């Protein structure tokens, strides 16, 4: 092999190494953005919550946006697919979804991967991430490309199985 070919091969490997390093840095940056967005902003002095009574002496907290806060989901319900009707109580630990027996929710679905997706709490919110599945994880009509916030009532689709967070 000529010296020129060896030099070109070395530069090619060096370029490949830098591409891998930059992709790792980009992935960590995306993860940091998800973490940053999940933190709640502390209210400013002029954003102090107001109260509106329900007529029975119980004040209802209204946030600075003027909307009632969303209730925290308490259960994961399978609304379509082979396990329809199954309910899982949500706690503080992540929920693994897939065909593998060690998953929290074992999906009897040919279109799901062994470890397909992970649903995890962060602060007062729940996030969903695809774990490199073959057929993808869908939140509503969009395929997940990164960890995304899941609100109560959002439809999570993995193959033929549809799941929802409910209060």
C-alpha cells in the first residue's frame, strides 16, 4: 500500500472520529434542552397566583397565565390493541414499554421492539422517549425523535397499541 493511501486512510478515520464526537455533543445538547424545558419557572412578584372561590370557601389556584393547572396523571391506560383495558398506576419510577419480559408493560405486539419506549417522570411532568425502536413511537400524529412531554389525554401509539395518561 502506498504512503499516499495510508495518509488518506488516516485522515478518513480522523474525520470519522470527529463526526462521532460532534454527534455525541449534539445529543447531549438535545438532552439538556429537554431537561431545561421541564423545569418550572418560579412566579415573579407581579405573577402571584390569585384565587377564585368555588362558592364553598375553597380557593382555586390560578396561575399567572390565567389557566387552571393541569392535574398530574395518576394512571396509564391501554385504549387500543391486544391489552385494551389494562391500567397501570403511575408512581415516581420510569415505565418501560416493549415486548421484553423485563419491561413494566409487556406489549404483545409484533410491531413493538424488545425495549421500545420509556415513559418517565421529571418534576411534575411525564416524558416519553423512543429507545431506538424499529417502527417508532408516536405521540398523537408525530413520530418521536427525542424525549417529549406527555399530557393527560395524549395518545401514545406503539405498533397496534395505543396508551393514554389519565388523571
